[in-house]
C-alpha cells in the first residue's frame, strides 16, 4: 500500500462540518407535490392518503454526506505515493531555494515541495534555515518552521539569474554551532557563476541527507540574441534540455503587445541552440519592441529591443562629385560599406547644398553625415541647426575643404586651427600616430584600441578647458581624433580625418565599422541621457521586466545604467528598458548561449536526486471530483423522482415534439458556398482572356465606333502578335468592375452626359491601382481649322480631369518605351495625325511625391486627339469604316502599330527601358 499525502491538508478541517450538514439535511423536507387547481380534480383527490415524508429519506441523506466529504477531501489535494521522503531525524533542516527567472514556470510546485518539507520539520519541532539564491541579502540562520513558512509564502521568482556563490558564505556563518541534518537544494537546473565552490561548500556542511530537487527543467528556454540585418531579423534561442526535436514559435510585438510577425525556431535532437529568421520590411521591423516565445512565461523567453535594433535612416552628402569611375577614392565609399548592413542610406539627387540638405531633412533621417564639406550656404546651415536641436545627429569628416573652412563654424564641435597637420611627410618631423585607448566617457569605450591604424593627416583643435570632455578618441600624442558636443536635443560629431584612406587607414579597418555603428546606436538614447559629476552619461530605469516576462512600471530599487558601455544584469540593474519614452536602451536577462547551460554536479558529491512533490505520484483529486459529480447527478435524479417530474402526461411531450418538427419544417434556406451573386457570371467571363475595354458614353454612334475600333485592333493583335485578346467590352464606369481591364479607351464627346462624381472617383481609383485610361478627344481636325479657341470635346476633358488627381504630363519623348515596345515609332497617328500623344512625365521632370504613381513605370493616363478608334474601326467583313484625314493607307497601318505598341506597353511595363541587355544584342548583331 503506497503512502498518502495532501498538498493542502488544512482543508481537511472542513470535515468537521459534516455533522452540521447532516442535521440541516435531516430537517429539510423534499419538494411538495403540485396539483392542478380545478375543483373537480380536488374532489377526486379527497380520499387520497397523504404520503409526503416529514424528513429527508436516510439514503438521500447518506448520499449528500458522501458527496460533501468527497469534495472536501479532493480540495485537500490527496496524493498517492508523493515524491518526498521523510526528514532525517535528530537534526535541523536547511533549504537552498533557486528563485531565479528559470524557476518561474514551476515556481508553485517548487514552493509546495519546500512547504511539504518545512511542515514535516514543524511536526517534529526541528529548526529550519531557508535561503534564496536570487535575493540580494541572505539570512541563513536557523529559526522556527512557522517563520520559514511565512517567508516561503511571501517568496516570488526574481527576474535575475541565481547567484549561488554568496550563499555559501551565509551558510558557513550561520552553521558554526549547528549543522543541518537534512540539506535540500531546490534548483532551477541552470548553471551559474561559482557553481563549483558552491557545491563544494554544500558538501562540506556535512549533512547526512543531501537532496537535489528539480534539476530537470524543460521549461528553461531563452532568447539569447537578435540581429536586425538589411533584409530580415535573425533570432537565436537556447534551451536547457537538448533531448528530442523541439519547435518554438517566436513572436515580434510592438510596444502595446500586438503581434506584428513571427517565426519558428527548430531544435534538432542534441542541439541546445538554434536560429530563426523573421522576414518583414524594415519599416515593420523598426516597430518591433520585444520578441517573445509563445507559451513560455519567463523573463528569459523575452528579448527586449531598443533603438539600437532599429534600422536608422542615414543621409550621406559628399563635397566631391564624379567619383563613380574611382569608387575607392570616394569619401562616401567606406561609410556606405560600413553602415549598409545596419542602416538605410540615402544620397541627394542635387549637388546644390542649399536645396539638397533641406530636402534630405524633410525625409526624416536619424543621422546626416557630411564628408569633407567646408562652407555651407546659410539656408543649409540654418536647416541643419534646427534639425540638430530637435534631436538629430550630425557626423562630419575632415578633408581639404574643411581644413580651409572658417574655424568658428557653428556646426563643428570644437574650434579648429586653419589648415591641416601632416604627419610623416618630408616637411614634417612628426611620425604617423596610432590611436590611444578610448576614454571612459566615450561611446567607443569597451572597444579594443585598434592596432595597425595610423593617421597621416588631421585637422587640429584649438586647446581649451572643455576639449578633453568633448573628445571621444585620441591619438597617441594626445591630439583629438573624434570630438563631439551637444546642441539642443541633438549632437554634432567630427572625425578629424577624412572619410577615405588618403589621410588615415582607419576607414580600411573593422574599427571604423564599429565606431560608426556605435554612433548610430546612441543617436537617440544618448539624447535622453543625463551626465553625472564624473562625466558619465546614464539612463534612468523606464520599464522593468518581471520574472514571468511581463513589463511593469514598478522600478523598485533599480538604479540608472551607463548610456555607453556594457551593463550586466544585477540586483541594482534588473532587466528592462532604461531611458525614456523618446529613447531607451534595453538590458536583457540572457545574452549568451552559455548562460543557459545545465548545472553540473560533481561525481564525488554524495546526494540523492528527486523531483517535486507530486512528481511520479498519482493525484486522487480528479477521481474524487469525478465521483462527486456522479453523486451530484444521482442526487438531481432523486430530487426529480421525489418531486413527481416523471409523472407528467405523455401528451405534453408529444405536443412539444410536434412543435419542434413544425419549426424544423420551416427552417431557413441557408446560403451555399457555391452560390454566386448577380453579375459574377459576367465578371468571370471577362477573366478568361485579355479584353480591350471602352467607356460607354451613351451616344450610340460614338459607342459603335469605339466597339468596332477595338474589334479592329483586337484582330490586328491576334494576327501580328502572340496576344490573343477576347472581344472588346463596353464598360459602365459607374457600375462595372474596372480592374479586369489593362486599359480603358474613353472617347470624349461634349454632347454626352457628364460622368457622375462617383464614376470619376472610380476612374481615379482605377488609375491609382495601376490601370491606364486613354482619353481621345477626336478633335484634331477641328483644332486645325480653329482660330485658337478650345474645342468642346477638349473643354469636356478638362472638366473631367479637374476632379482626377493626375500626374504631370508630357508628349511622348523620343526615348520613351512606347517608341519601341513592339514596333519602332516616331509618331502616333489615328484617323488624324497632328495631335501628340500625352503621357505621364518622367520622374526626373515630375514631382516624385505626386499622389498618382504608375505601376511598373506605366503611365496611368494617355491623351490624344487623333481619333484612334476611328482609324481602327472595321465592319463585319473587315473593311475600314471611316476614311482617314488625309486619305493615306500607310497612316492607318501606323495607327494600328500605335495601338499594338500601347497594348504591349500596358502588358509588359517599361522593361525595355533597361539598357543592360544592349551590349549583348549589339554583340550578336556583330556591331
């Protein structure tokens, strides 16, 4: 017979209430019978003998007492064969409890195990020592079991790793007079610093019974690293238990906790570390605030992301132009190579600083880097100053232009001497200088001083009392290499060497990459830092991470961290976000795969290992609750039986069944998945092939010419190209679906009804979505004979376009794709030949921020007055319907070719504008 234990034995005291329940149930009569009121029914029942009992039947009373007893015993948590041995007799009990973040998933079971041991010590009147390894202070002195239970009840998991090394000193101090007879180490299973001396110290305590409890911890998983690359974010996770294959789902969340993206990390058998990739645009990745492992509520399963993980927008401006032939000599070449993996880089299109710098500021960059720019226009200087004061970071590099610029430039952090300093030249006695170690107040502090980096030229700063505090990097001779100062909420940084390798080989080294990356990372958080008396920049606690992986505003005793440097998690600096809402730095709990290694017990250590109380045992609680439910159902059935519920007339049941069948007969006719809405058949018919569409104007003759004109072009396309279009379709722009047509031909007629506002809005949406509308005013002949006045059709077109957001237009240029999409064309005639074909202006001439953009470089609008449909129109026999003006059949052929080029342009985009294939074509042609 196995042992029996209870996880909550105090609940068994409720069994005392069973006699009271028996007394109450005994006095409660059963439910009285109900009789129908009609007097005749009462007279018939006069002779009936009263059989209602005065008290509850004994069998029902027994059933209810057993039911109450089963519920009380089940709530007490009975366990058969509990996983807890009895304490060693004759000595005190000592418990070392890991209350770290890794203990959070099973913390209640760990606490229940410790409670079981302490209560047994209380029953034997033994002293108890309880110490927690994740607490800042340790009191290991023996005390009463009641006090230990009070401390245990108030214990919570900490968002910190276990610090076991300091526990040994507390145990040795407390156990000078008495040694523990039973020593229980309730561990989280994760290795920590100084584990070896800690375990040796526990063994040296001389306990006769040394137990290690809960070493297996499959819930100990953590996110150890995250890197935001140019295309995606990589996430690295680690686990404690390498057995078997395991898949973790990692979700990326914003500051409000909404899931923005996710990925799966798959561990193969035997692997402790694995990596996953989150594919998302960098704009979306910049909104990631933290990464979480779904289903795991621990601080290690959360990876906090700060401003350093965001891909910043960096603007680059060089003082030199035309460096493409020699890119290695370009001032921006090395900056681009260093920052492209970590930031999105942009350069201005114009070389005019007065316009390019304000235009770049309008794009909202985080940093702007100026390579060898000396004097700047007043407008650019003012725009930069205002941008920096709002929080921007300006990074400047020296060069010949900066060396000759005024020394009191307000956008330079220090006052410079005129000219440059040459080191190692024939006219200089000084040798090239290496870099010195970085100052503690520098963002580069913590980086190893670069070896082999020499500086041949530099611009010198005038000595001042503030120069040392403004210096981020020095040469070995003490002269500044990098200086910086704050300006408003922003910062100005100056490299006293050039951005290319003519002044120094620093741009050729990997240290140049790390220096620029550090500047990018602190561009936001450094602005939120405060400076201490020692000159260090610190960030106050902003949001803290709990052991269960949630964020809280409770800061407790957390202290500020250094804005520049590698702060480790500790009691003074728990994991969380430090800074403010405008900029913060993340301090994560687990930062390496080694931080999640399993604890190793020495082979010579005498110990017994077990699980938590209840592990390997059978809980009787579900069985007792199931029996209680069955007894409750039996009690309900008995009450219905005694109450006469089963004596109802059969007619009532039959009536209910008839009513139910009646409702079933009029059940609603639900919609089927294959049901189609009106008009769907027409839409599906238009998706079988490419159809040319024309706008129905409401005028019979105009619509007839449009239909026959597109029919003629369709036949021409069928015989001259591989395209096999379907029959042309007339389109009602106010009702029909427009997205199925690549182009709509719209003949303008001043006598037709003006389109409604809704119809024009649908045309506008069609053009924004990538469709093209070919407006044909068909007025070229009348325009020729006009006396300068605008034709009625053109007036109507202007009225229509007044409500459409169209881009700037231009006549088709000679290098446009329309000139070569299928045929080589120089003009675009229709029935008439004098009107140009207007298309969207190229991006070099139009505003790049225009509302209507063309998909794949295809213009959303075309305008002509040459009456294309009139030239294409044919009758049923294939003969032309309308004569040309002037009568020239070659013009009709060119009109058809114009239609072919337009259709090829619509369907293939501007791929032929790419000239990369030209050399191969010329080679094949032998030219």
